[in-house]
C-alpha cells in the first residue's frame, strides 16, 4: 500500500482553509517569496502582486501601531509572534487577522525564513464586540429608576440579575436618589428571575444602606420563591416595608399610611 | 539564491496553527493515516492512538447527529464538506471544531484520500452564545412596565432602541395594559438614546394604537433631540399629552388635571 503523503501534503497548500506565506528573512525588508491560494483568496491580491513585497501592504488606517511594532520587533529579532491585527483586503475591506509568524532556519541553505500563518477571525471579533455592546446596554437597562411622586421613586429589577450586577445597579441608583431628594424607594421584584443567594443578600442589604441615607425602602412583588429564599437565609425584614404591588405601595404613600 | 520551499512547507506541518489529518478513503472505515502535531496537541491523543482509527472517536454525548450524518454522507460520496461540529478531547473536554474535509485523488497511486482540516472555534461559539443570551436579556429588560396607580402605568424606554425593538416592546406591553385595565400609559423617554427615524415614528404611532384601546398616552422626558426629530418628521401630537417628567404626570393625574 503506497501512502503518498508528501504529494497530499502539497495539495493541502491549495486549500483555502490554510492561509500561509513564506518570507525571506535574509533579504532586505523581509519580502514574501511564497503565498498560497488561501492567502490570495483571503486578501484579494494576486500572487504576482504580493511576491517580492513586505506584507505591510495589508495594514491600513485603523491597524493598531502597537500590533505593527510587535510584528516588526519579532522580525528584527528572528522570533515567533502571535497577534490579532486589523488588516485590509485589496478592495479596502478590513478583516481581523489572527496572525502567527514563526522563524525557520534551513541548515542546508544556511538561510533564514519566516512562515506567516493567517486566520480570518472577523466573525469572532464581531460576536465579541456585539456581546460587549449588549452587556453595556443591559447595565444601562438594569437601572430604570422612575420618580413617580414627591420624594418617591420606583426601581423595577427585571431579569436574571446576579450579585455583581445587583451591586452595580445600587451604585448607580444611590446618586440618582440623592439628586431626587428621595424619601422612599419602591423596589419592585415582580419581574425578577433566577435569583441566586448573593443577589438575594445584596438586595436585602440595600435596606440597611438606604436607612443610613434616610431613605425608606419599600419592596413590592416578592414572589413565593424569593420569600422562601429570605427565610432560608435568615434575612431580617425590620428595615423595609413590603407591599404586594407597586400600585398598592403608591396608594399607601398617597394616603400617608407609611 | 536557493528557495527551499518544499522543505519549509514540510515544517509548516509541525506548527500547531495547522490542524490536519489525512484518511485513506479506499480502506474500510476511512482510517486516519496521518495526523500532524496540531491535531495531536488540540485533541490530546498521541499519533499512535489515532493512526488506523476512524475519526469518530472525536464525537461524544452532545455531538449533533445531523452533523455526523452530513460528514458520513460526504465521505460515502467522496465529496467535500464544511461543518461546525462539537468534538471532544481525550480528557473529555468538548470543543467546537470548524471541520473541512476534502477528497483527494492521487493519480499515480490510483488511490483516494480525504484531507481533514480542523479549526478550534470554541471561543467564537462562546462569544456568539453570550451575545444571544444578552440579546434575550435586553428584550426582557426593555419592557419594565410599572403600574403606579389606579389605571396608570409607567413604561420607561431606556437605551439605544431601534425600530424593530420598539415594535417588540409595544407588542409585549399591550396585553399587560389590558390586563391591568390601564387608562393612562406614561411613556418616559428621558433615558432614551440614539433614536433613529423608524424608532421615533414607532413611538408616536403608539398613541394612535392606544387611543383605539381607550388608553390615553402621556409622554414624558422628551429631550430637545427627540422634539426636533418629531418636528422634522412632521409628527402630529394630537393623540398624546406631554409632561416634563413622570412625577409631574403622576401629580397631574392625582389632581385629575388630565
């Protein structure tokens, strides 16, 4: 059984899944001496356009100079480097390049080369950025404090909030309450889901904090699940008043029942 | 100048950035006849453990049977296939494999092979899932409707909301308003940012819709930016009342001024 692996390996270089160039580190300006099909397809340049060039033609307006410097240093010192760098195709379209360069010494020629292996990680960077933007949006949305009357504000806590976010929310809410000269904060938990222990404790610790600031905490919409949790955690309810709903709390405040 | 590219190419197969196997399509069960260092490092298996095996040992509990079938069909028909598949390392750790297989015919041997090129895209899949989860959370957070009095609810619209999301919000809000027997909805725009045309129109169309349901729309917190936009878009304000703040609207309602 013949296993013609060298020939198959050679064919792998024709696959667009592999994006690779070879540069000659002993020539001035480290020019490209080989670019495979994956490289020409990704970048849009022809083999003729890239051979003999230093690969800085991939850089553009928004390429991070720090990434470029890291690359240059590695080439100068004949060292390996891995870097995510914003590169540009021939048509001007930017793409995120997960670039790995590796120095190679070929003894029989007494010559030094670099291998450059590229991966287009634009969709990964996009998903990452999307997630970050959404997270900031969530942070913003988590603090919908609504002043509903003289000295009364409502803060509905909605969704799957963990202990850390509870902390962040209260950090943002306190200055707002002070600015509004709030005397009462109605914290509505009816839309609150998946509460973990840390979040529960965090919420009920708020009452102590508010008391110090002279603000009365009113908690509404306590679900049976939350009620059980507070019992489990032995949380004292002496520092806050509860009502079934925001409406009942507002009405009690109007009647001066609190 | 000697350019020893075949030897350099050979060295590329020792890089872990390239993950590749070769299988013998003419042998029963398409066994692996070559695995490079990238493959053994990614999967944790040694060369000895993988040579002679069909690569189904990478599959596990949560691998999608549809992906496996697509792979099997491609092998049977000696066709190329690209697929994202959940695979497992030797230590049991799952990873997302962006797998590309390619049939190769080597004429001089009259033999058929497959190249399998793998990419670990676990971090991409993770970022994507994260973004999706955050988006669902945002949808939930965008509808913090707060009933504040008999027949009065407040809906603060917060953040960077586009036209589509405005539509989604109102779709969720209407049944809540009906359930609450709401007579007035206070829509607070003070936390609303980056409004595009579609979103602006959507918001002000809500007043017509609510009127049909017998609900009076009160809009508060209209920023100068929004005011200019409504003028630009020639939006009629006959179907809604405005107040500077939620508090003023609530107080006017208490005094029966509306």
